[in-house]
C-alpha cells in the first residue's frame, strides 16, 4: 500500500476542509496511541529478551512481533481515515510464505517487521509533541479571538477584564481588536501546521510501515 497525502489547500481554504479537522484530531489522539504503542513495544521487547533463554520465549516473541505488525496495519488504516491517503488495501499482516514455518520465516526476515517497531517507539515522543503544540496553539488562538468579545462585555459592565500593561490600559479597544486579529491569523496557521505535520506522519508511515 502507498499512502499519498492530499495536496495542501490555500490559506483560508483549509478552514472549510474536513481533512483539516480530522488531521488535527489524529495529531491530538497520537499522544494516547503513541503511549499505547510505546508501552506495548517496550514491554514486548523486554519479555522477549528476558525469556529468550527459555522455550516459552519463542512463542512470546512471535506473538509480540505479530502484534506489532497488527498495530502497524491499524496505524495505516487510522492515517488513511483521518489524515488521508490513496492506494490499494493495507499491507498484509504476515508476509507471504508456504505454511506456518514459511510465514514465520518471512515475519522474522521481513525488514518491515523491525521498522514497524521503530515507528511504534517514535510514535510516543511525536504524539506528546503534537498534543502539547496544538493544545497550546488552539488555546492561545481561541483566547485571542475571545478578547474583543470580552472587551465588549466589559464595556457594558457585564464582565470585568484586566489585560494589564500601560499601553493596553490607555488603548483598551484597539488592543482588543489587535488581539482578535492576531487570533484570527493564528488559528488558520495552526491548521496549516497540522496539515504539514500530518503529511510528515504519512511520509514516516509510508517509509517505515509500508515500503520498508
């Protein structure tokens, strides 16, 4: 399967596209999925290496690697659904081979098995970075957009607003308008950053989960 990210929209066009919001949703969810993937990978590697000297270590390692392949296929489907991508069906869970021994040999010899582990380990730090960045940007942008409305309620006496600063105190209405304009500029920029990072994630998945 080849993941192909969609073309980048215009500055304001991004606000009207469903893909913008689903990509942002993926990036916000990636912290939770990244923690899950990282925990599974580290735990599976620890158990597999720790039990390697015992007979039971072989089925544990095989089960762990098969589970990692399953998570990689699920990640490709999630990217296709939320971020976007075109191509045939997702990669096979197990490499082709004759019988169970052939499939097992293919599982261990397939480079994508090991690059999938790398992707699952990278997903947590990337997910934390995505979540922190976009929660901060969205909170800042929405707060700035809300300032003119808060100033309006303050002018009618229904809300007390203290922006602070000498210039702001002497020019409260202009400061409120400027904050609102800054927020209106920051939100589209945030969405475009989400689309760019979504394309990066598709590129990373393409090279580690699909075409490794």
